[in-house]
C-alpha cells in the first residue's frame, strides 16, 4: 500500500515542485535567463551527438533526434542524477567499445590492461 499512497500524492508533489520553481525564478529573474541560455546551448550541442549516436546504433538520424527530444523532456521533468553517463561521455562509451575490440583500430591497446 505504500506505493498507492505515493501515486495518490503525485499531483500534489508535482504542484509543489512547480510552485517552488516559479517562486525561485520570480524572485531571481536573472537566474531564469541564465537557465534558459544554458538550455539553448546544451540543445545546440546535443544535435551532432544525437546524429552520431544514431549512426553508431544503425538507425536514421531522425530517430536519434526524436529520441533526444523525448529523453530531454523526461529528464527535464523528472531530473537527472550527477552520476549518469550523459553528453560526450555516453557517446564515447559506445564508440570506445568498438574501437578497442580485437578488430577495431585501437585493438592493439587491449594488451596494456
């Protein structure tokens, strides 16, 4: 039954989250401008990475861009964790596996570790 109580209180928690955010930005409008600028910069920098991820995954670039938009909204609404692999680190994690495989261009480096 604890799960049911969390589900019932979710609308209130979302309202409280939105109200606190609105109060913060209302009291500090310069912070809102900085947050919006940071969001635009991240969105612009995410475009080539989304296309690269779709290339690595073997899907059309439009799929990568759509997935980025959807996951961006979900992460923005629910929040992220500091230890999550994101941004360039995520792309490098995928590419490093292929590059350091036995047949990859850096396969000879596997002998060092």
